[in-house]
């Protein structure tokens, strides 16, 4: 069991990340921890794992958790065995089996006689049987590092497992293994992820926000339905408050106009009846005081409604505040953009593909490029873009405007500031205020315009990239996206999905996220 009571955390810069977080995870529960970038999901996992100290609050654990981080650079100089915290036990077992039985080696092994077998079985499960446990972590790919730490669950068999974006670097086959494990394990799980397929394997969603933790008793699809109901209710409340504000302002105007007419009529009567000047001044002061009181009453009511409106508007999801509005490609639908006839590529005299490729891409196509790591997806993309030529076969490329967007959003120039980056794409001569309006539309406020692009998160770079594409004079004919969801939270994936679905040109996507591919209406796969 895991219990958090009133947990708070401050960054080193003294900024409060979250305050008084409380929740419980019962034994055998499988919990998704979701929230926008910057809400503190990874920090919260590190606090539970004992890697960070909270500012205040109480944390109670019935057993030591097993923690799989999102970033593995800190383990680069470790061997696989050291990263998995089994090196000492394996050395002790080897010493004992070689006849060198000491009290130290027996204490270290602690009767764990199956440790070597469990390591072998765990690596086999994750298709890592070719790896030697003495191999350095810095020689492994991102996917291999993730699978190493996932293998550690089978080795240590913990009661509580914490995972931070475990499917990020996994290909389709490894993701399937992860999904199967999640469904079959009896361990308690607390998982931070943006992988909607994975989140649908979990039975409860905890949403972390600036307001605390909200609990939804179902998988991600259930959560999404409930959130939509909440958003619909919020929009109705907004509409009602805006209507109430209009009525309050009309009432204020009508009441003040009526009072002014009454005051004017009364003044005329007093002048006709010859009321003394001193009495006239008193009556005028009384009328002014009465009007002032009326104004105060209405102003107080209007300010109350405005404050409620501000609070409601601050709760509107960012995605609902954004307007994307891509221009359409100028190419007619069905025009052949690229044709490959029996092509292949050689690396050191070895053919990359077992069979020569025949591919045709026409305007309006929405394609997914699929294959395991090393299957040649990046090479094919470079051939499509004309950056490489095949050694075998022929290709045809029609003149078109193509944009390649990788998972690091390398089209964003880190040495530029946000406004300057937007201006760099200003092919149509937009005025400065128009550029800034576009940036605001993509949630870059005045405080962000002078921020260096190097300081932006993955989600912010993605939004800036989309903003730049709308600023550009015309929409690209072909967009190629390479693992676009890897560094994004769910909100930013939804923003990207909305943008892609508004785009009417040709699309090629490399992604292991099947849920994302389904949402953007991919019609055909190219399998390598």
C-alpha cells in the first residue's frame, strides 16, 4: 500500500510545484498518473521512490518500490548488472559456486540461489538474451535501456512498481510485451504515460493538476468521456455567466438612466417651486449619493460575475483555446509526389532491405511507415526527401514543398528567440502584431516571446512548429513526422492530432503509437 498525505514540493528556484497532494494506492491496483507537462508527475514518482525529499507531508509505503525512470543517462557508466542492482549477488554466487564460500558472500547472496536464473529468464522475456550482464549501459539503445529496467521487475519481483513513460523508446513488439505484462502482473502499478493504449490497460486514472489530484474510476477512455462531460458543463457555465454579465450591465445602464431622469425631473420641479439655494445643494448631494450607491451596488455585482468568469475561463483546457487553421496544399488530390521502382540501398556492400521496394505516394495520402529499429525507415525518408539516392532501382519525385519534423523538432533553431523563430517563417510579410497574435493563439504569451527556443519543452517546440507552419505563406504539400509523440504529454498529443486532422495535404508518419495513428486517420501502412 502507498499513502501520500499533504505532500508539497518546491524547485531549487523556490517555485512551488505542487501543494498538499494526498492520495492512496491500494495493493494490486493499477493506476495511471496523468497531467500536463510541468505539473510534477515525474517529481512525484521520484519522491515516492525516495530520490527526492518533499517540502512537507507524510509518505507511507508497505514495501520498497521498484522505480523505472524516464531518463537513463545517470546509468551510462554502469554495467547492466550494476544498473539492475544484482552485480554483487551474481559475484557472490559465482564465488560460492567456485568453492570460495565466505561469510560475506553468503550474506550478500542472502539465500537468493535463483538470482542468475531469474536474470536469464527476465532478459529472455524482453528479447535481450544476446546481452551480457557485464555490458555497459552506454552501449545500449534507448529501447534496450528501457527493456533492461523492465526486466528488473521480473528479477526483483517487487510489490509496488513505479514507471515513468515506460513505452517511450519501445517498438511495437516490445510495447505488446509491456501491455501483456501490465495486464497479467499482480504487482501494484503507478504509471506516468502518454501512451493511450497503455493507459487503457489500467483501471484507475489519477489526474495531477494545479488543483491537486482528481480520481477517475476507470481506464483512459472512461477518463476522456468524463472530462468531455466536465468540459461541456464548463462551457455551459461560461455561456450562462457571460449571459448574466450582459444582463447585469444592461440592468446597470437602465437603472442609472432611470435615476438620472428622476433626478433631472426633480431638479426642474424644485427650480420652479423656488426652493432655496442651500436646500437645492442638499437635494443635489442626496441625488448624487443615491446614484453613487446604485453604481456601487451594480459594480460589485458585475465584478463578482467577472471574477467567476475569470475562474471558469482559467479552467478551459488549452487545446480548446487554440485555433490552428492550416491552409490547404495547392496540389490537386491524387497527383504522384513520389514513385520508387525496385529500389534498395547498400551499407558497406550489404543491402538494407531483403526485397526491393515499390512505393507510390500521391497527394492526399496518409501513410504510416512501420518497421523494427534498423529496418531502414530513416533511410527511406531521406530517399523520399531527395537527401539520399538508392543504389538500386529508380525514383521519381514531383516538385513539391515538403517538411520533415523529427521527434526533437530540429526545424526549431535553438539559438533564436520564440518571436524571431516565428518571424523566420514569415514568408507572407505579416505585420509584427499579426505574428504576436498567432503566437498568442498557440499559447505563447508576451512573457514567452523573448524566451530562447533552447529553453522550450518538447510540447512547446511542437506548438511553435505548428505556429510557424500557419505563419508560412502556404501549407506544405507533404509533412513527414518521425515519432512525433515521443516527447509530448497527452494534451500536446491532442493538439498535434487536431492540427494534423485539419491538414489536407499528404502525410507520412513514423510512430509506434497505434492509438495516435488511428486518431489521425492513417489509411495505409508501408511495412519495412
